[in-house]
């Protein structure tokens, strides 16, 4: 997987982005109560925070509230940022946790049984439904890109919050398993297990949408 | 409960692994985190199992499809509203235009 890691923002001065040193100075100014510096941080990161939150939340109205909450938390908690990680990493964790907290409070409209979309096997370890069809190429032929993306977004909505946060962080954001684990207080094996299960679920949903067995 | 995927067990040269074990090892296979012996057994299984080749292919296609999702930037009006909200909350006054 390509790693579009959270630290890359800091090293690019193209497109008017601040350098690592400039950002460190800005953060010191925010800590000292400089509101202009806070607004500079806001301008620098709001798009990324919005996109990250939207991927988890899935609708604009709630995402707006999450973005508000994240930047309020930045203002309130920036003194606890000691610079041991990149600021963008700290902000990524903050955004994940604010969004996750909101997802956990949501009443899930319908309980989807993940197991219904996971592969099944016979006792001897063979696939339960054989042959397994390779429907990969059919995705592009039978589904418009928009339809494919709608299916994936809907499937993501059906995942438990932590599983959703893991797959969004990994496969949509390109965050490393180690960073995801640190953000969500999970061990790396636990991150990988959740990521694998979420991918299998998505795979199962896509298979079913094309008329094949998830197994 | 989530079952961990990294169920790498030592495999002898001729050890066989099942389709179920292959499925559990896919993530580590794709990130090249399998130990050498397990990777060999994995590849040996793939060479003679069209079901697992198909399964692996559709797994990879799923990851690619998720990776291809695109998201819009924050709408300008929302950005203005959030900025105003923050200024009012933090400074108690609306932002200067």
C-alpha cells in the first residue's frame, strides 16, 4: 500500500504550506494565546481534518460539528502537545478520536451481521462455495465508478466504529498500522485483525452486489 | 472477538496449508510480513489452488476500490461557519472579514 502518511504535510513548502520549523513557531505562539497563530493552524489543517472526519462520519452536517470540536480541542489541548510526534500526527489522532466518539454514540439503524459477508470454510479448510469466482474485473465493467463508490461507502457505514476507523485510516488515509494502533490504543496485531476483517466484509458486500457468494 | 490474522506457524518444507489458513494470511502476504517458510508454503498453495488465486485477486481488488474513493474539500461556506464558530467560542466575537 502506498503510505500517504500524516507527516508528509510538514515537509512540503510548495503550495504555500508551512515548513516544520514555521509550524513549530506557530504552535508555540498558539500556546502563548496568539489567536492569529491559531487561525494560521486552522487554515493549514482544516481541509485535511474535514476530509478525515467526513470519511468516518459520512455526512456534512455532523462532519461540520466534528471539525468544530476538533479545533476547539486543539485550542484547549495544544499545551499538552510536546512535539514528540509531528503536529499533523497529533491532529490526526485527535480527529480520529473525536469522530470515533461520535460514531459510538450513534444508534446503528440496523444491525448487520458481519459474519454473513465473511468467507466460510468446510471443516477440512476448503472454501465452502466452490469454485471461487474472480469477479475483480467485473467490478469495472458492470459498475459505474460512482456506483462502486456508493457501495463501498454504504459498506463502510455498516462496520463497527473501530473497524471503520481502522480501514479508513489504513486504506483511505494511508496511515501505518503502528500509527493507527497508537491512535486507537490497539496492538498492531489487533489493528491488522480488524483491518483484515473489514476488508473481507467489504469484499463480501461487493461480491454479493455482483450476484456472487461472499465465500 | 476478532481473530488475529498473523497465525504464522512454522511449516516444514512439505507442509500444506489450507484455503482457510491462506485467507487468514493474505494481509501479511500482501505486506510481505510472512516469514520465509510460510511465504513459500503460501505461494506453493496458490500455484495449485485456483479458488485461492481468485479469492486473493478479489481481496486486492477490494482494497484498490476502497483506495480509489475520492472526497471533496471542505465547502467554503462551511469553512467560514467553522471559523466564525471558533472565534465566537474562543474570543467571544465574530472574526474580522
